[in-house]
C-alpha cells in the first residue's frame, strides 16, 4: 500500500477549528494509508479540539501556527505580513517534502496564493485553476476555473482545458471526456475576445474539444469539462449553489403548508433524500487546485465535519492518481505545438 | 384609457410562427388597450396561423416580411443582408412612429442589433442591456445585462445600474431598490478590472448602491438589481435555467421510483404546483431591452403560447410606465456628474 502525509490547515473555516479537526480525524479513521496528518493551527485550539475526541492517534502531529489568514486579508499582502499563518506553514510542509498534500478551508485566495508562491506552478503552466465537480443528469462534470484566476487569459484557459480533461479522465474515470468552452452561444464565433482566442487554441489540442457550450448545457450531462475564466466560473458556481439551496428551501416550505402535503412529503421522503444526496455539496467538500507543484485541496469555507472528511478522501485519491506528471507532459506537448518559438517562455502576452 | 400599438415579429421562435401568433391573439383578448397589433412575418404562414383561430380581430394587421433572421445569422451582417426580415420591419414600425413597442422571439442578437441601429440608444446611453427578472426568496429581482453587450465597459455597467434601478422601482414596484455589482466576493477590492472600475462609478450614483454582491446573493431576496456584463449575465441566467430544469426533472424521476413515493407526490401535488409557478419562466416570457429609444421585449426563443401572451402583457406595462424619459434624465445627471468634461461624448474610452 502507498502511504502519504497530509498537511491540514485547520484554521479559517466558517465553523471554527474544532469542526475541521473532527472532520480530519474522521477521515483518518477511514484512510489507513494516511501515514501522518499534520494539524497546522493555533496550538491551544488544536489541542482543545483533540481533547474533545477520545482518541490519541499516533499519526496526528500538531504544527503550531502563530496567525491566521482571515477572509478580510488580501491574499498576497496577507501572506507577506503573516509569515507564520496556518496556510503558509501547511503549504511549507509540502514545499519541504514533508507532506504530499495540503488541505484548507480558509481564505481561498490565500490558499491559491500560498500554493502558487511556495509550490510554484507546474512546468509550462502559467496559472493554477480551481476544478469544481458538480452533479449532472448522467453523473458529474468539472467546471474550471472556479475562481483562482479572475482575469484568465486564452493560454490559461487552454491549460485549464488540458488539466480538466486529465482530471475528468484519471480521477473521475470518464472515457474520452468532452471538453467545452463556456460561452454565450454554441455557434462558432459566439463569445467574447477571451473565448474567441481560447477557442482557436483549444481547437488544436489533442483532446475531445466539442467547441462552444453554454450555461444551458451545464447539468445536462452532455459535457464533461467546462472551461471558463475564474470570474465566470466563480459566479456560476455560487449562483447555482444559491439557486439549489433556495429551491429546496421553497419546496420545503410548500410541503409544510397543509397536512395533506406533509403526509405526502413523509411518504415520498426517500425521493427528497435521494435528491439531496445527488446535489450534496458535502459529497466533495472541496475542490482541487490544479496546476501547482503538489496536491492542494480547497475545502468549502462552510465545510462541516463530513465535508472535510470527504475532502480528505478526494485529496487521498488525487495524490494516488499522480495527475501532475500527466499534466506536465500534456502541457509541454501543447505548448510546443501551439507556441513553438516561445514554448519555454511564460506566455502572459497571449 | 391609454391605447397603444404593438409590432410583433412572429418569426424565429423555436416552435414556429403559429405558436407565437396564438400567444399574441391570447394577449389581444386580455388587453383591450392594444389598439393595433402588427403581425410581421411570412404572409402565408401568418394567414395560415390566423385561419386556425376562429376570430377575426379587426385590431390585427399583417405586415408581410420577405425573410427571417435565423439563429445562424450574425446579427449586424444578417440585418444588412436581409433588409426585409421580420425583425427589421417590426422595428421599423416603431422607428416610424406607427407602433410604441416591438416584441420578438427570434435571434436575440438580431433584436438587439435592429433596436440599436434603427431606434438608437437613448441620449447618454451607450449600449442597451437586457434586463431579466427572476424569482427570489422575497419576490423577484432584476439581472442585467443578460446578453446584449458581451464586452461591457464600466460606463455601460454604470448605466445598467441606473436603468435596472428605474425598472425595479417603476415596473416591479420596489421601493428604493438595492443595486449590487455582481462580483466574486462582497469585500471592496474583490473583482476584476471591469467590476473594480464600475464600482468606483456606481459608488457616486444617486441610488441605493450596496456594493459588491456575489452569486450566493442571487436568490436570497437581499438584492433587487444585479449589475454585470452581458457575458456573465447570460451565462448565469442559462446556468440557473439549466439547474432548475434538471433539479425538477431529477425530483420527478425520484418521485416515480416506488408506489409510496408516487402516492406521496400525489398528496403533495399542490406543493410542486406552487413551486413550479414560482420558478415558471413563462410567467415573464420575455425580457425588456433597456436603453433604446422605444419599448423592446425579447421573448424567450422557446416561448410557448402562454409565455408570448405574458411577454405582451409586460410589454404593455413597460409602455405605460414610460420609463425611458426617467432613464434619459437619470443618465444625463449621472453623466454630467461623473464625466463633466465629456458628458456629451460617447464614452467608449472609459
């Protein structure tokens, strides 16, 4: 069996350190292949959270952190000012080779910045992207970038197409994943400057690029990988979370209005349970940050115990699949083919 | 009573001319204040559609069109090549003062282009925007632009804030509507170049600007007007339509799995009916194009009879509210205040 070490930033989640620690310990019980779990955070709070649990797992190691990057901190400036913050120290463990993966439910921008600055992007990749997995009619799909790179450039999006395809194939087990460019219409020529340029690049990639797709395609199961810039991806993701939550809430309210409806809801409770499972955000609990030199999982800020445990599970899976080497190879091939003269340069001018 | 004339492009809808005509006639029966309804389209098809209905309403006038702008046509080029297409002729009727409003379920880009070229934008407004109304926890909200202006500039979005606020106040009856800028986080400083610049402009407007909002706020009822560029608005709108449709479909499937669930669904059927009504896209059937010199309603391409009839109803309301004069006044004030030196110039350089 392949053993691994995981560094967890236990600070910064919406529900506090104890909930994150509980989720991590739950995962530790499920995954014997985790050799060491570093709990990085305020030493007192972590000790207190551990004391609440009745187990003394020898695989747990506390790494005391002097500060926390809060939601109010600007990522890069915050990291510069708080060198001993939990996300910085947790990421350092990966940088120094003491851990294979890092997981955090803290400030998303901070996690992205720490990973980009400390671990660096993979060779050939200019900017990392957050790959969010969501449920579709036929299973699940990946949307990236979901917010790591707000002003994505065509070359960045082209790399997202490559990385998303590899993730869908290797981790989600999709055969020949269909990769679509999220635009405002499916016809060639629809879109903005960014998508029109990205389209030209993606067309020449050695993958199953199906061209422009639009919002209507998202949950249909017709597309496996949606490529977009971080602004669009983040907004779409949050809009869909808001709609799903509110729709279920409205249905819940309607089902309580009369005793008949209440009785009906009770009889049909299995259907609601299945639907909730299908759209359960905690099933993933986190999204991988693709394109950095290490395995990084960004857990939902609002992740509860189960969500954290599941996020650890996906992190374990991501480490095992070793997709980074595949990304390096595929990106190198694409860069050489598409930018022969400048394949070794950072292509921010594209 | 105030009478009005409406020009309807009956071609280009997904379900064909007859469905659009049926919807229009249905609206005609509901709104006696429609003095004349111009049916603009293929003469044979329109006559055929009218023959199916057993009424000869003297208010109906057929305007034969020689061609149709299809979904494959590029808007501006298409209009140049098909001068006798239904959307061009219908818009001409408004331009020539023969009708107050135009409605079309055809090529959205074509409707926007025809309105912009023929009717021109309102004084001070550079680009029109599509205002989509969607249901929220507490009623409804407006999202604009939903796709008229894919590469929106800060000045355009600032005008959308003004126009959306007026629409929410005058047509939806909201008191002091809360206007938010759709971004990737609520903190000041979150966003991309476009939203950061737009934020600075909106901050100085004489309206209830609540700052950055994000996708999570969409359906909560905490915001009345969401301002974004056309690419983001169109993608968010379509993503939400896709999610709502698929969620309801998944629930429907789950409710059929066992006889217990079927019985429960039958008992609780009132709840599902209420929920469907609440999120019914046909309740609006169309979205106003704000910022052009006339009243323009863009109906859903997939609009059925009822959706078309409702779209006519909202068009009648929009004409009655005469919001264009309010938009002209508010935009003039804002332009003078924010761009004192160049208030009379078209501000594409902002």
